[in-house]
């Protein structure tokens, strides 16, 4: 299955009654497995869950730990990058050179690496020097 197709399919299941901004994310692991997640809002805004976090949680629940590729699609006309928190979550499981493809409903897409999205990411090397 194409990774962006998986992100688009799960986007349809997003629960976004407040923002009306549905997001879908899919990650492919090093084993080739695909895990998807959608944003889930909550009336106690901003207590919702991002699509990327949902995909990562599904991956971890399945016992996988290494992201090889990421796709994100959102309702905006232009591609939308993951939020800052999700960039850090992705960096926890993805090498700096892992590709992230972002797409909008208009069909145009942008591709960046984890390092492009989160330069100077906080990592275990910071903890090791403490």
C-alpha cells in the first residue's frame, strides 16, 4: 500500500468537530509495516491527539521502534508540516535522514527530512552529557 494512500484513508476517520481540520498520518517502519493515525480532538481543547502521535502509538503498541518513512495529509490547500511536538516525537523513532512527505487536499506535496523539520533536535546525546 502507498503510504500517502494510507494517510488519506485514515484522515477520513479524524474526529475534528471543533477545528474542522482533519489530519491523517502514516508511518512505514524498518520492517515494512504501515501504521496510521488521525487527529482526535476533545472539547477540553487542546487535549486532543495529533495524527502523527496516533500513528506512533500504534507502531509502539505493535512492538516496532524504527520509523523508515512518514506521510502526512491535512485539509489545508497547501501541505502542512507536523507540529513541533510531533516533530520531536517523530525524531525519537526516526533517523535524521528519514523522509517526511506532507500533502494538502489540493494534491501538492512537499518532502523534507526529519533533520530539516527539526534542526538541533533534543536527543539522548544531550542526556548522555549530563
